């Protein structure tokens, strides 16, 4: 024990925090960095998780939560951000439909497979360009950061992104 | 049968508590013109997103009938959603494609549905009720059959004609549309709200 490993949070803790924030309806497309979070969602009787065929489809599904008086989330790899640019701009931001976006960060720091390097570098810029509030998650501050994200999306009635690097949630 | 005639016949069958979602472009504008109501949602942008939203709503509101009314271009744009919906098989979802074989709103450029029948794709995806409808009498019969069953339903309706000259746009703002729709939805009894859903055959 000790070192970085002791600081990592579990997927069960991650969902417990979101459930306290009343986020219980989610859809997404897998990423290896989200493996434990997705596996935990599948077996949690208090959560609904829909495995979507694309990230934009996930966003459409999860958006139904807000229209139903609930809170929805999507889970996706940052490479999938490209697939949600249209629904973010022409649907969620335009109608003001908040959704929590849990985005894994492949290509962080330029250390990854070549297909992840460009989007890895552009991920923060892309969210800034779309004016989607975002934060990079840290294990030590996971609770307050996720609470901030949910509060912000409800107050502003727009999607908010939380970015997950390798080693923060096991 | 013109699209306007088809829409009139479909809209007449939408129940008071039903939710009706309309796709981007002329289908939303014509539905707004023919029979606007608070439980109608018009997808002004994001062509192709409608069926995903419909799936999300159908899973959360199992006691309400959800009508997803889109065009051939919209259905083709999000074709992967067909098997996704079929895998969950929400029995309260009625999925209608008004197929005029063109992208009308942008000037009538052809789609590929003059040679591809989306009914076959819906059947292959696993929709338990899938009909190809070529005329008004068949549409009335299919609607009657559809309303008599509780099952995921798909209807491909071949239509012709253009929207009337000068048909207006949806006059409410996106936020007004969303708030109005959410109010119509939340007026439903809380008991109809599902907290946990599983795919058909996987739960």
C-alpha cells in the first residue's frame, strides 16, 4: 500500500457520490479507462445504464432524464467528443438540457497510442470552444468536484464535463 | 398519399396523455401547423437524434405511449439506433418513418430509400411489429392494429408531395418548447415513472 494506489477511488465510491447528487440514469460508450465504472453501473440496482451505439445516441437517451425531472449522465472516451458536437450545440445547449458528461482522457500528456494524441491534446480546448464547463477529476477531491459539476449543470441548465485520467478511479 | 395527409391521420390517433416527438425540418413544421399541443416535442436541430431521445423517454415512462415521428433521412442518419431500440423492445414506443425518399427541407435531394426498405431493417433489428404502408387505407388499418397491441411498433409510411407554400416555422423558442414539454410530462402520475430498466431478455 501507499503511494498513488492508496489515493485511488473505487467505482462504487464514484457512483455513490453521483447517486447522492441524484444522477441515476446514464448511457454511454465504453473506454478502458471507464471499465470499472461501467462494470459497477451494470450491477447497481439503483442505476440505469444504457449501452449506446454511439456517443450522440447516448446523449439523446440521457437527455430524457432532464425532461423527466431527473438527472442524466453520459460516459464516453474523449475521442467520442467529436460525435457529440452536433447534439451539444443544436440540442442540449440550445434547449438548455443539462447532462453530466463523464469523459475519459486518453492521450493525456502525449503518452498514449497515436490515435489518441491529437484529441488528447485538443480535449480541453474543444470543451472551451463549446463553452461547456469542465473540470479534471482528482482522487482527493472527487466528492466536492462531482458535486460542483452537478450543481453547475443544474444552475446553468447546460451540460458539464468531468474529465477522468488514468489512475483516479480504479 | 401526401405527407400532410399521413400526418393528419397519425396525429388524429395520438392520445391525450401520449408524448409525440417530431424530427428536424418539415415534419416538425407541418405537425406544428396541423396539431400543436404541449406534449409535442419538436427537434429543431440535431437531425437523427430523435429516436435516441424517444428511447430514453420510453424507458423512463413505461405507462405512457411515446410516438417518434421522423423522416427517412433522419432514420438513416442514426440507423444504429434501430437495433438498440429493438434490444430494449419498449412496448410503449411507436416509431414512424414518413418516407418521401428525399431530403425535402434542403431542396429535395434524394436519399437511398427508393431502393432500400427500412421496414426490412426494422424487422431484422427485432421490432416485433413492422409494417410497410403504401396508401391511406393501409395507414388507417395499420394504426388501428398498432393501437390494439402493446409492443414496440415500427411503421414505414411512403409519402409524396411537398409542404404547403409558406408553411410557418415553429414559433416557440427552444426553451419554451422544452419547458412546456417537461410540464406536460411531469403532470403524469409518479407511479408511472420507472427507476430501473433492462433490455428485453437481458433483465
